[in-house]
C-alpha cells in the first residue's frame, strides 16, 4: 500500500480578525475570515479552500478518466459553487455544486456523448476530496455538453 503525506504549515498572529499565512508545496498564501463572515477578507479562507479542493480534485479526476477512456475533449471548463448556511450564528458548509462544461468533437456519436456524461458523474463519486466530504456536504453536478 502506498501512502502520501501532505504537510501544511500555518501561522496566526492574533485574534479573530488577524491575517495568517499558510504554506503547503506550491500553495503559499495569506488567510483570514472572509468579509461575508465579518472578517478582513485578506488572502483566501477555509470556505474557498474547501471549494477549491473539491473543484480541482473533480476536474483533474474527470480529465484523467476521459483520457483513459480515449475520449477527446476540445475544452473542459467548470464553475463550482459552495453554499454555506448560517443558522443561529452557526456556519455550516451545506452543498457544493460543480458545473462542468465539456466541449466534445461534433463527430462523437450519441454513445460517446453518454460515456462522457457517465464519466463526469463517476468522477464526482471517485474524486478523493468528494469521498472525504460525502455525508457531511451535499455534492451536486450540472453537466453541460457542447459540440465544437
């Protein structure tokens, strides 16, 4: 069994409205509470980072699955949305919706298009981050297929 260890270092200089720093591999940035939560909004924040982790894991997983299936795409883009509920002052990450837009060759058959959609659905279920948060955060997909 192979194991991979990822390490992140963090520093936080003070109270709630301070600005900290994190570093992990190529990721080096400032962090603070976002303005939506009455923070200073400097750098990134845990909500953006969770959304970013889920989105990048999904799109990389999808690209790899399409490549392994020899299904060429002309363009693969995506928007992801994270929904945070605030009830009685308690913040809860409720839902992440990925909205991939997959552009495929106009020569693809209906069967090939169905295979692309099936892999887009499977990528959400097999992505490491999706598996880590499933059961705590609802995950949804809105797939768009276009032809070049």
